[in-house]
C-alpha cells in the first residue's frame, strides 16, 4: 500500500509538472506575441512618420478645429509636388527597394501622422495602382487632413507666374539616386517656355528650362544624374500612344554607335512626371541638350542645328554671315550652337564647304567628299532614318558637327533629334488625331543627299560597306524580337510607377496603349522590306 501510494503521489506530481511547463510555455508565447504585435504597431514608421490607428486619430482631433489642407509638406526643405485639383501631394519613390525613401517635413509647431493603411506593407502595388494614402497634421488647437500618392518616377515642378513667352519660375526636382540609394532634391530659379515649331499647338507642351541663380546667372545641375547643364528640355511625348518611340530610337542609335571607332553621340532621355503651378501635367522625358559638352566638342569645332527644310544658298550664307542664324525664304533654317561668339562670318565657313560639295557644285568631286565627311556616320544616319522611317529627320531635326582635324581641315558628322515620328507614326494634318497617323511603309527615302550622292559616286565601296553594316546589325540587335523586348522593357517602369495610368487619364486624347503588338508588327514588316532592298544592292 505504501509503495502504491508513493507511486501515485509521484505520478500526480509528474503530471502537474508537465502541466505547469505547458502553461508556462503558453503564457510566454502569448506574452511574446502580444509584445511583438504592439511593438510592430508602435514601430510602424514610414518616411520618418508614425502610422496611427483610428482610436489614436480620434484622440488627436478631439476638441480641435479642422482647417483646410496644409500645402506645406516638404522634403529636404522643398515643398512637395501638389496637384491642386485633387488636393493630393505626390512623392517620388524607388521601385528597386521595399523601404519607403525620404523623410516628410512640416512646420516645427505641427506634428504629422500617417493614418493606418494596409498598403504601406505592399509598396510596389501601392505605387503602381496610384493608391491614395491619408495623413493628418495637428497643432495645439487645429488639425488638417490630406492625401498623398507615391510615384515610382522622379518629379519636376515649375512654380511661378505666367508672364508671357518666358516664364520666371522656381524649378524643383525630387528623385531617388539609384547609384547612392539616397533621396535627392534640387531647387533653383528658372526661366521656361514652350518649345517646338509644330508642338506649340499641343495642349501638352514641350518646354525648355534654363536654370538661374538669384542674380540671374546660369547655373548647372546634373538632372537625374545626367551631365551638368543649365539648359534642359522636357519632351511631352504627347503624340506617341506608346510613350516609348523616342527612347527606343535613341536605343537604336546607341547600339549602332557602339560598333563605331568614332561614335557620334546624341541626346539621352529619362522619364519623369511634371507639375506646373500645382497642376499635374503628366509623363515627360527630360532630355540632355545637344551642345558642346554632350558632343565632346573642343575649341575649333562647330555645332549647327537644322531647323527647317530649306536648303541655303551661297547668297543666304553671305547675307547672314555675321549672324548666328541663317534664314531661307523668311524661315529660320540653321543656327550656330557652338561657338557662341565668333563673328565676321567665320562660324559658317566650315559648313559652307559641306554644302559646296553636296549641293552647290554641279560636278561632284568624290575624293573631296570622302575627306570631308565621316562615311560611317553618313551610312549610319541614313539607315537609322530608313529603319525607323524617321520622315521628320531626313534633313531637319538634325545637328551637324564640324570637328577640326590635326591638319586644320574639318570632318563632318551629324546626329538626330526629336524622334516622335518614328516606328510607324507619321505627321498628319488632322488635329483630331493629334497630327499623327500610323502607317506601314515599303518605300525608302531618296532625298538624304549626302548618302545618295556618295552611293552614285563610289557605288562599289558604299554598297559593300552598307551590306557589311547591315549584316552585323541584323546578327546582333536589329531584329523584331530584340526591339520589341526593348520597347517592353522601356515601358514597364512607366506602368510600375503608376505614371502611365495617370498620364492616360490626364490626356485621354493621346489614346495611350500598353499593347505594342502593332509596333512590333510594323518593325517586322519594315525590316523585311529593308532586307529585300539590301539584298538587291549590287
């Protein structure tokens, strides 16, 4: 009996021991979970700002007077982009990181809070969908409520009175430097005006921006990490339903240039969203200007911009010999962009040699032509226009470069600019279609004079060199699959950033489409046309 009783006591204590262990483990787990939950709730901070729940919100506003939306949210001391018609601030974010970048700032006497929102846990989806987040700013006796949308693109703001052709403004930019992973802002005085001969008719304008200091002197800034400059161009992309034609064209030009011993640079473009005087203006491309710096020009070199279709004569050059512009039939046709001050007609002499050989001389001297121009560049430019059917770039919308050689003579090069009418888009006289229509083409341009003249004068060499280049291009980057894939890669960040849908809502007449099947079919058709032509050369 004694042993049985002892064994029973032992078993009872053992069972209770295990029960206590289980209870202790359960209690610790509950406490740990509760601690983690509340710690998470308390630690939820976005851009240096606490996220609060409904109960906390109601406590904050108790006995306080509600005011209108505070338009003074800042980042690094600069007012954030604001769309007045929606009452929404826009904040640039990185698409490469799950963390929320930057830190919100308000007046020192106020306190900023985010209202609890599950989308803070899904940054990429919130950005792509343009999700609207809510916030509250409280002071001792008042509070204001507002809304924020995060964008995956940089944002540029221009704020200032419209005082005519040139508008004095305050330029601001907000972006994530993907190299340093840091939030960057910049602000300066600026002058801006709408640019472009035909695009001045557009509701969504193209703009030129000049950065200035407080004394009105030019200052240079490397917008979005590009070269430092004081002049910048905003490309509205208004007529391009895909928003990728310019960028795809520059990609093609870069790939062609990579194969050259003496590559001829052109512009480059990065996407952004633009606000002017608290109005959302949509998706834009900010472009590196073509100038001395971007072209790596040295003293003794020259840079010209072709502005119209006119062909200047000797008399035109002589009449405007001391000006920076040459006019043909009362239309500005050429502008000397570098050097800026030379005078006495010297700025036009190198270019006149080019016109003399290819336009004015009745008897052509091929040896002089081949000494004057870079033949590889002439071939590349010609076939770039043929591949993209850049009808608007055969003559105008080009930059001419004259580089001084060691022997004191000059070598002629050219590069493209303004590439919206490419990849099947063509100029139309119908404003209902934004002066644009889409067409398939099986013809070739025959009025790019320098290439056609060289083909006539030295056909064997030009055919051989053209066919060599064409084979290399077709074996590498120049195929339908590669170009279509590149177009999709260009477009995807625009979609992921939320900017695509915002731009489409802002400018429905642009009929933006994410489907590039039509462009892909056009590329395939065009390359087959050109293959047949190249094969026929002999």
